[in-house]
């Protein structure tokens, strides 16, 4: 490289032009896009990602390829996405509050969800359902709480480590004043397997994952975390109806990029996701699994992340939630 080339390269780096120039942004994408999934492939996040990927591929004109990187309480995949070049070819599929609570709940995992990532597009939202092992002599939240109080530390709560269900479980234990034995798993799907085997007594997860098990009689749904009852489980009360309104919550699934992702690239992906949300086929698939479309601009998504941070981080601190 001659002296002039070295000077130009240094100037481009100083001005932040190396990753994606306006011309590059206009031609984006011109090769496949990698979507990192920091959860186990069979998790609700993986199911949702696979729903939207074909629609994004069709609208962006390049293959969107799922890259599962579970482990470390989602930190392995999340950090890989954070450290990627901000060129739009390596993105992250995650959710709030998982992206927000992991660094707040760990001394070893360090990233700032507000400054180390660019909120790109919301894929949709969903609520969780609380289920118990069907052989238990309890059919409601109140009856399960009474059972847990009668045998403190004896009932097992299984969850994917570093996920929203884990924190909801901590909120539930605090609000109900009960002591459950925590059983962490690499992913939520593994916890469900152990629940079906009778090794854990309480699990929390998405409707897409647990509703089929409830309808088959393999687990017993006792409450949903959404503000209102779900049309998919109309007979199952909300946590608020069960006397625990503080355990109400929603999950927002979405696409994030590394910091300094160019606005033009963000807009292209956001437009593709919002257009996908209009697809009757995708809406029908989401509805069947208990997900809801939630199209919004990148600015609104960033505002949502900031708002969710103010909600969930204090809950982490209040419950003493740790990774």
C-alpha cells in the first residue's frame, strides 16, 4: 500500500467511513445476512425467528441465514453480534427483556444494551404462560402458592438461564412469598423435557411452546402474564386475576445490530420487517403460536428498549436476580 492509500485509509477510519459508505448502504444487501440466535434452536425465540426469516429473505432479496449460538445465558451469541462489523450482514435476533437483564444480573457479562446495540426492527410480541406438573394437587395460582408454602424449597422451578421466564419466576416468588428450588438449563426447551418427566414442578414459557402441552394434558396452565386473557387459552386467568398484578409482562422479539449501524441500512431492514408483518400468511402463523405483530419505526423501537430498561433493571435489583 502506498503512502497516499495509507493516508486515505486512516482518514476513512477516523471519520467512521470504513464500515458502510452511503454507496454501500444503497446497494445493501448484496450478499447473505447472518442472523445470530443466542438461544437454543427449539426455543420460542428460534421458532419466531424461523417464522420471519423467509419473509425477510423475500423482501431483502438476499438469504437471511439463522446462526444459533446458545450458551452463557445468551451472552455468547449476543457478544458475537455486538462485536460484528456494523455493515448489516451480522445481526442479532433477541428480545426484551432478555437483552436488558443479562448484563444487569451478572458481574461477568458486560455490555450496555442502550449503547452497544442498534435497535432495528420489532418482529412481534407475546406473553408467557405459567404451567405446573399436572399430578400436583393444585389447579390455580393460589393453590400452587399454598402448596409451595406448605413445603418450602421442595418444589422445583425450571427455566432457561438468563431468560425472561427466569426473572418472571423470581418476580412470582417474591410477590407470592414462596421458596422454590431453582433449576437452570441451557435453554427453555430442556426445562420442558424435564417437566414432562416429572423432575420439575413449575415452568414459564411462551404460549407457542406450552399451549400444546397443556391441551395434551402433559402440563397444567394456571395463569398467563399478559394484561388480558389470551384468545388461545380463554379459560386461563391472568396473573392479575390470580392476585399477583406485579407479575404482568410482555415480551418483544426483534432484530438488533451492532452500534453505529448506518441509518440507511437500519431503515431497509425495518421496512422489510414491517412489510412482512402485513403478510396474511405470517399473521396467521403468528396468531396460531400466540405471537402478535408489533410494527414500529427504529426510533420507536429504541424508545421501547429505553423504557423497558427502566422497567426491568429495577426488578433485577429488587429480586436479587443473578446469573
